[in-house]
C-alpha cells in the first residue's frame, strides 16, 4: 500500500530532523558565537587564576613622612585555596565545552562540504561555505565562482548578486528555522 505524498514546500539548505526543519546557517552561526563567548570566558578565568597565583600587584611608591594605616585585610588561606580549586574546575569544564562546540562546528563544516560535493551548483551553499566557513572575502568569491551563460561560456557571477546572496544567508543566520521568527543573535 502506497503512502500519500504530502505537498510540502521545498526548503533549501535545511536538514529535516524528526519532521522539524533545522537551518544549518543558524546552527553554524550559533556555534561560532558560543565558541567565541566560551573562549573569552576562559581567558577571563585564566587571568583571574594568574592573579590569584601571583598574588597582589606590586605596590607603587608611597609618601613615608605621614603614617598611613593599611586596610587590615587579611586573606584566609583556606578560602584562597578553595577559590583556586573552584576556578581550575570551572576552566576545565569550560575547555571541555569549548572542545565539544568546536567538534560540532567541524561536523557541520564537513556536512556542508559533502552537500557541496553532491550539489556543486548550489550557489547559496557555495557562498556560505567560502564566506562563512573559509572566511574568504566576497570579492575573492566573486572572482572564483563561475557559471555558464546562455551561449555555454563560463562567466563570473555579478558581484552585487553575490552580495545579495550573502545578505540572504546572514538573514537566515538570525532565524532558528526558515520561519519568520527572529532570534536574539545579531551579526
């Protein structure tokens, strides 16, 4: 017995997972932003760790003709070691998260490469790959990508058309799926 075929509109450059369309541009962009955020957080935590290990900063020159009272702040060594342990544990956890995000990003990049091998004429995917994965400039992409015109000659795409395609990709990067929902992320 044949199952009826539903007439769904075709959505390009999406992956269907359990009847939900997943926008690969949005997922890739979100991963890049998370990787950046986690990297910055790791830098901050490592800077704080260095401050704790090295101790307070050097004291600048003081005027000794007046008696100046110190603030009387005495650090508890046990609290200091506890903070060091917590900080090291946080950094380790963040580095694990960062490695997972980078691995996921690499998987998406390999999926995009496989899709390009299967459909090398998909201009939008080609522009996405070269611009957002390989970080090439639009001018370089414009010079690289060719198409056949009506006479069978290889010609370049119009630069403004490449920019238009990239603009559409950036718009799709801000949406969790291909619906009209806007996300909080911006470029």
